[in-house]
C-alpha cells in the first residue's frame, strides 16, 4: 500500500509540536510513518486502540482512540462495537477487556507486560482467605489476573476504591492485593485494617475473633513503593511552592505528605486545574512526560526516572506488529470469565 506522504508529514508536524523536547526529530519522522500505518490498519481491521496514561509519549499522543486510567479504559472496552480491541497497557487490563467482550479479539502488543501487584496473589490464596473468613466479601483491585477476579465479589480501581468500600453493607471486607492502596482506602474511610504476617511456618492470618474492618494482602507496586517522605521533604525545601501529587499505590505516609492523591486520570486533571506553577508527580515517569507535553505553562519537577518495566514493554512498533500479525491474543477460559464478569461489572457501575 503506497504511503500518503502528506498525511505522514502532517502527523510529524503535530508530533514535533508536542514532543520535540522528549524525542529527537529524526526519530519522530520514523515514528510518524509507523503512526500512519497503525491508523490505516486500525480502520482496515475495524479495531479500537485503548491507551493507558503510562504509555510512552510517542504512542500516548498519537494512535489511541481513547486514553485514560484503568476504570475509564474498562468502560471504553465495555462500550465499543469494534471487532478488535488493541490494549496498549498491561495484561490485567487487556484481560479485563476480554472478560467484558468474550466475542471480540483482544490484543496485547507485548507477550507478557505483567504487573508486580497482579503477580503478588493467586486464586488459591483468595480461596484460602475465603475459607478463613467465610461470608466476608472480597474486593480485588483491578490489578489482578482473571482467576483472582473470578474468586472475588467486587473489583475496584484506584479511581473508585473508597466509594466502593464505603458502599458495601458489611462489617468486614477482604481487600486485595495492594497493601498500600488498602491502607490508603482504610485511612480515608476510617476503617481499621490488618494483614496476614509471613512467618517461617507460612502465612499467619489475623484472628477472625479480633476487632477490625478490613483484611489486606502484602502486594506492592514495584514503582510506587520507591517514593519516600524524605523525597517529598527534600523537594519542598528547595521549592516550597511545589504542588505534589501521589498515586494511591504509594505508601500512606507518602500520600499524606503529598497535596493530592488520586488515579492517574485524576492526577492529570489536578495538574490542569491547580493554580501552582510547579508540580511534582509521584508516579510512573512516562505519564510525567505526557502531562508535561500538554501543560507547557507549568513547570514539572523531576525527582527520578522510574518507569514501569511492564508498561514500558508496549511501544508504537509493537502496536503495529500487533495489528499486522494479530498478536498477542488474550484468552480467558469461559468458566473463569463468567465468574470474573460479575466483579468487573460491579466495578464499572461505581462512578
Ligand atoms: P490507574 O487506574 O490509576 O490508571 O492505575 C493503574 C496502575 O497500574 C497504576 O500503577
Ligand atoms: Fe503494576 Fe505498578 Fe506497573 Fe501499575 S506501575 S502496572 S501497579 S507494576
């Protein structure tokens, strides 16, 4: 298929305007050609591309039909009438799209694209918890695999976790698997939380007869657990006017020391609305580049360059290959999918 040079040039100009400070012009030229081919194939194959806020800038600002946080993208996946969903995010997100769309082809542009949280818990772990605390509802973070969702009563994201927990008419809940998100949710909803403790003999579960309202798990996000209160104090010393935003996967000490905590999209909106001229994001650093490209009137401070190694696996080149070769197809066994659907639909219903 001959390439339409005019369209490629126009794409290149648009990309240069937004991304010149992050990507050299020569590289942008090549990327503009890839964008052209992705957009052509997307139409030809009747596909929709969903892009998480953590995607690299050259991808985030070009090919997705929708960008957003986990909750927004799950909703877009539920609504689409396209035959193919290309999920530019990590595996648990693509799996969630498949749970909602059993008859569509869902593609993840990288073979693995895991997540340290999703890998921190198994379906068997959840079954053991349910046996230990019979009748206690299980809320799982969306950052879990389909078999864990299938054992759960509800799913939530960082965008609606507090609301969902507050809406449950239960004295006690099990909240999995992110320790820090659980602690942040417990703090915000005024609930007492306890955790299983690792010992030489295996896991020691909290005594069901003691007083507490939430039972958590020991998963951590390998990116957000790296931010510390000392980081915040050091930046505030140098820049007292800085506005600091932290994702709720950071420790409760970090979110308390920050000015704002919310989902990735909530952080984007907060940067757009805040009056301060300087801001600092405590989250995956590609999202920082994506925000900086759209908020050139404000100064973004850089603390470090922590990228999520799993999100990083998805590139423009992989997205093109995904559409060309129909790879990598997400499969969820029907029995698991049907069980997981209930928890995912409940998640989508909570604003
Ligand atoms: P959001 O739902 O806030 O986009 O977060 C997803 C995630 O994996 C953050 O690390
Ligand atoms: Fe998982 Fe953390 Fe990466 Fe988000 S940033 S996908 S929680 S490892």
